[in-house]
């Protein structure tokens, strides 16, 4: 019998409401600041929206802030989108294929190959950034979408997750596919990939946010403003030098930068949650 405890329910809801408030309040302040003039924001952020919303967003999307070397936000959003999608899709494709080879093919040093990939988890981009930059520069990929995305494509985490999932696929399914005449790639394409759709969705969300939030690597490999990402743009706007930062436009840019990751999370929410908590495939 489940006891009804009204007081406990009220306390739980109050705690949840407080947690949501702590999370949402800074976002609300950023949105409110993006609807006021720079003078209003510099004198103290109000709590209610102003009447400059359309003017501020139109300015950052169209004109940008050319005085501090920041191109229009629309271009930077596009660059961030291309980079995030290239990193996400590249990581997923390479991880799927490498996990498939490690689990279903027998070749010398197969286990060693996996653990070599897994050990690279201890080598983040910051550790290997100088040799990676030298290779990219020698290949002529500076100031290009390839230079932004290709060095960040390999993913030991995704390879490990797909390997663990492939190892749970029953051997009977593999034998049935072989009896039906399915070759390795047909088995991979028609059986393993559809079975991995929840894992794919969860990884897509995580990797997209990872690619979208990259700052240090784009800062190194891009000197051309046409390849700036939105995270770089926000940093350049905040560091305006001797000029007073236009915080209303900076907050408008930050709000716009949040929209694509939020849209990806909302669009894949159901599969994302299933991919994280589902134990039986």
C-alpha cells in the first residue's frame, strides 16, 4: 500500500521548482537583457523585457558588430552548424564502423586495437593540440571547414559504447542473417544500425553539443572572419578592448546560440532518453 503524504509531496515540488528556477533565471536575465538598450543593461539588468527586441536581434543577425571584428551572427551560426554536424556525423560513422570491425571480424591484434583506441580517452584535444595544429597547417586546412571538423572526428567514447552494444546482440541473429545470405555490410546496414537507433540518437545529441561548444580549436585554426564560430563571436564581443561591451547584443547572440542545441535536444528527446536508460534492446 502506498501512503499518501501531502507534506512530502509539497516539499518535493518546492525543491523541484527551486531547482528549475536556479537553472532558468540566468537564461531569463539573458533574454531580458537582449530586449533593452545598452544603456539600460549597463545601469542594471531589469527583470522585465524591453521594447528593443526586434532591433537588437535584427542587428546581430544582419549587420553584426564590425567595429570589433565580429561578422554577422547568421554566418557564425552557419559555421557552428556545419562544424557541429560534421563532427557529429563523422564521429558516429567512424565509431560504428570501427566497433563493427572489432566485434565481428577476427584479425590479429584486434583486442590491442580496441584498447589503443580506448586509451586515447586520456588524450583530450588540449594535450595533442600543437602536433594536431602542425599537421593541419601542413595539409593546408587552416581557415576551412575541413580544418575545423576533421581533427575532432575520432571518438573513443562512441566506439566503446557501440562495441558494448554490439556485444549484446545475440549470436543467433548473426547466424540467421548469414543463413539468409546477408553479407557483412548488409547485416551491418539492415540489422545493426536499426537496432542502434536509440544509441545513435543519444550520441547525436551529446556529440552535437560537444561540437557546437568548441572554442579553443576554432580559435587556433581560423584567422579568416568568414570561418568564425558563434562561440568565438561571443568571446570577441565581450572583449571589446577599450570600448564598452554592448551587453544587450552579446546576450542576444547568446540566446541565438542556444537555439540549435535546444532544438536538437527537443527533437530527439524521446530517443535520447531511451538511449540512456534502455537496458533491453
